[in-house]
């Protein structure tokens, strides 16, 4: 009898343990849960982390991620409003805002990614079709103030009415409205890359090269003009310097000649005979050299001093 009671007691303890173990679950910090009973949701979603309770064996717990998740779309070939085909590579961040609505509409994250593929890709395609390529290439605050753009003619500058930033925000707002019905919050959408298709890329590169060559030729022409202006100014300055130097040299030379004449006159006035003798000796030195033959009359002033030489 005692053995039967002991076995029954052990069985009851085991059953109670199983009941308690099945009725308790721990919700991690990065998870949220929906309690279901026979496959149907019961009560509000559980979002507080820690020890939680449910009816054992009757209710089940379905866990969902609480963190921000990433969606990466496949690059799509889309035509713009100006008939230019481009590859748009978009990415987004999202999270499960309402786990109950999420479970009832898309069931799991894999299906949610399929829904995001359809909604975000479709929204991106709509906005690409409605806008020109320049709106996705340049940012919303872009202004044609840099040197390489200022060289272009005003008619060639493609003005931006919205810009990539504004269009990205519009894509996010429209897609967020749609995905909200699935219990999903779309945190943001980004256009990670915008690229030309291969058939267009070569023409774009040729146009860029031609544009840069034209800008280079314009800069080179301006440089040649500046060079000619600088050289002309240098020539004028050089001629002015030479003219001033020549004038100053002539002035100094005239002053020197005047001073020499004054000195000669003063020396001549002191002893005219000695001065005549000295000048005659200079004449002898300059004329009577080498095989020089000099024919003089006896009345020549030069001969007068030669006559006295014995």
C-alpha cells in the first residue's frame, strides 16, 4: 500500500513539474512573442523580456525578432522619364512593429522579405519612371558652383528640381504607408547605387571625356591669354627700364664730359704750352707706331717738337 502511494505521489510530482515547465517560458530581450491557443492568437503580444506564463499544453508561443532588420533588393534595370535605362540598387531597414498583425498577415520573416521586395521595388520603379536621371544622380542641395560645372554653358546645365535625397524620402514615405498594414515599420530606404546599363555607359563616358576636353581647351586658351598679357606687360616694363637707364646714362655721360672739359680747360689755362706739348706727345703715340710713315711740312705744328730732337 505504501509503495502504491509513493508511486502515485511521484507521478503527481512529475506531472506537476511538466505542467509548470510547459506553462513557463522566458522571453529574450531581443524578441517579442504571440501566444496562440489551438493556432489562434490569445491576448496581446508579449513584448516585455523576462519570465512569462501560459496555459500548459494548450497554448504555444511564437517568437518574432524585435531588432532592426535589413532588406537588400536586387539591382533592377529601370527606364527613367528621359528614356535612360539605369540599374537601381536599393536597400532598407525595417522592424516588426506589431507582431500580432505581422503573424496574421505574413506569418514569418521570409514571407515578409518577399512582401518588401514587391512593395519597395515597385515604389522605386514608379519614382524612377516619373523623374529624369539627373534627379537620382545629384543630391537635393546641389548647385552648379564648382569650377568644372561653371565652365559649361547655362543651357547645358541640367537643373535639379527634387534631387536624390528628396526622392528617397518620398519613396520611404509611400512604401512605409503600404507595409504598415503588415505590422511592419519601415525605418528608412536608401538608394545604394545608381549605374548606367552597359549599352549607355560607353556613350556617357564619351560625353564626359568630350566635356572635360572642352573645359581643358577653355582653360588652356585662358592660360595663353594670360601668358600673352603677362609677356606684353613684361616687355613694356623692360622697354621702360631700358629707356630710363639710357636716359640716365646719357645724362651721366654728358655731366662727365662737361666735367672733363672743365678740367681740361682749367689745366690748359694754367700752362698752355705744356698742355700743347702733352697733347702733341699723345698724337705721336697714337700715330707714330709700327711701320707708319708720316709726311709733314716744316710748318706743321706736330713737326715743331720733332725739330728740337737732335
